[in-house]
C-alpha cells in the first residue's frame, strides 16, 4: 500500500469525522427548535431551516462515508 493512499485515507477519515460532528450539531439545533411549540411563522421558518441544514449535513456524511468505504476497499481488497 502506498504512502499516498494512506495519506488520502487519513484525509478522508478526518473529513468524515468532521462531517459527523457537524451533523450532530445540526441535529441538536433542530432538536432545540422542535422542543418548544412554535409561537410564530418565524419560529416555523427557523425550524424548517434547521431541518434543511440537518439534511444537508447528513448528505455530506453519506457522501464522505462512501468515499471512505471506497478507499478502504482499495486498501484491503485492491479494488
């Protein structure tokens, strides 16, 4: 296995971990907004925006997880 592949896997793993952490933050932000009843249309808008941010963060995690899995397949199975 090349040093280049190892370095690339480490970078992808770090990005994946950071994306998971960002997703957790987004989930907690949405949770905080849904924990109280909306009192205005603005509250509903904030809640919906938080959901969209959570969804974007989740999609980023899924994308990076796939990249990391692909790299591990290459490392361990050479394909």
